[in-house]
């Protein structure tokens, strides 16, 4: 998956959401080492700093842990998978709502412009 410029979410949010989904689905297993920031950046088509920001989000959520000199790993907490799946579902739903809201705002802006242009 590469980050989509058409997606209303920030690049780091897209990366975090994708990794979160992979953790929730079991594609990334507890204890599994993640690729480095540069490799993940190439995979997602973003800068390493963007990956770092995404990983900070996942670390704050308790989904991943970092070990100095060893790397970043999927957290081994057994309750994480269930809550992260719910989080991924909520993130998907929020994304859909944001897209719909952006569309509504666009339509509203267009209508306001038409009203202003009337004599």
C-alpha cells in the first residue's frame, strides 16, 4: 500500500491506519519485528520522518514497542488485537465521515458562492 494523495487523511495517519489494520488482522503478529523507518518509507512512498510519526502514534496506543538497538516490534499484549481491531473499524468509519463532511463543506461553499454572486 502506498499513501494516497487523494485521501483526506494525513500521510502519517494513513501509514498508522494501515499498520494498525495489519496488527489487528494478524498479518503482523505479536513480537514480530517491523522493518526500519527507511524501508517502511519506501514501501509507503513517504519520508522516514512520516513513518516515525506514524510509529509514534502506534507506540502511544500500545500497539508497538521499541527496543534501543534492536528495533520496533508488535506489542505482545493479548488484549491489544481486539481493541486495535475496534480502533481500526472506528478509524475507517471516521475516515468515511470525514470524506462525507468534506463533500458537504464543498457543496456548502459552492452554494454560498452562488448566493453571493446573485444580483
